[in-house]
C-alpha cells in the first residue's frame, strides 16, 4: 500500500516551512537558472536526499504563490516543489497571456490544481477558473492551496468521458496524479459526465482556454465534445499532452477543426483556434 501523509489543513500555512539543511537544499534547487546547461540533471541530484528520504510536506512560496507540497507521490507536485523554474513554464505563461483579458479557463485533470493556481494567481478575478478532478485527496490539496492564496476555483469533483453515469477510477500506483478511467479495472467508483454537459450545468457559454491531461482519455472527452458542441463553445486555446493516446484527436483538431499548433514543449502541444 502506498504510504501517504495527511494534508493537516487545520495547521496554518508556514507550519511546514523548511528549515536548516532542507531549506538550503530547496533554495539551491530553486536558484538553478532554467537555461543552465545540465541544470535539470543537477536539480535531480540536489533534490535526491529529500525525495528519497522520509516522506514530508513543505510550505513554500514561489513568485508569490503559497503552496503546501509533498516530497513524492505526485509527479507534478514534486516538480513544483523542487524545480518550479522547469514546471510547465511555457505552457502556463502562454495560458496566462491568452487569459490576460479574462475569460473562462477549464482545467481538465486538475490534480492538485497547479495550472489553476498559477492562472488564478497571475490573472486574478478577470478569469473564471473551473478545475475538473475526481480524486478527493487531490481536490482537498487544491482547495487548501487556493484558500491560502485567495484564489477562487470552481471545482467539479468528477471524471469526464464520452458518456454520463459512473465509472471506475483506476489508481496510478505510486503516482496519485496518474489515475484514469479504465473499464473493468479495480478502483474507486466516481461520477462521470461529458464536457458539454458540464458546460451546460455550470452555465459556461465560451471557453477562452482549456488544459487537458487525463492519462490517455483525452480523445474520448474531446471527440465527443467537438461532435456535439456549437463552435461558439469551442476553446480558443488548448494545452494537451502530446502522447500516442492523443495523436488522433490532435490530428483532427489541426486537420478538420481549424486549430493551429503555435508551440510545442517537452510534454505538451499548444493549439489556437483560427478565425472562421
């Protein structure tokens, strides 16, 4: 069984502030220039004692954003804690630019809400932020960090697919952010809906930007949505992981639906909808 630690939301932010050698190690990790040759490898070396030691959580502040993060068990959380200068910086910068004038941001596969938190911290109340995440342990961490930063996130605790009903959320093993819907698998029963039905339920009339990372389920969610949704509801900007699972829907977005690739990072593709 995967060992875990409690969030302890009753303890105020700062209670788990790193001290002593741990604080020094984290400062060194954070101060590595993002453009430094070999910086990622050096970062992994510096963080190794903390990552592989006793499981802990730390209260850290990065560029004004206050976060309570664990040293392992969730890949994106680990990257934000030890290497925030590398954590999807290009994707988040691009989304914040797309949302600079406001609009609705839908974060599908919100995890602990890092994308939503960064957007909310930088764009403020101009943007409406909706995070979709079915795992209660992750949503609790998201809400804690949102409260501590005064960020409003509308949370939809459910999974998205191409149908409505219930589904089985299969555990990602040692990484809690890798949970996914798998028919017939062992796991936790969760409510399921479609993206279009979620928009109807929440009164979403247009989506300025969307990020989706749901471990291979992207095609089922997006194909169903684009088959049924009016063009007025199509996201103007999309961040999607470029994996083999998503290849077909990405090809459709570019070939048939009018999206253009405007950027590509180590993990994700940035797509913008062209004018009709």
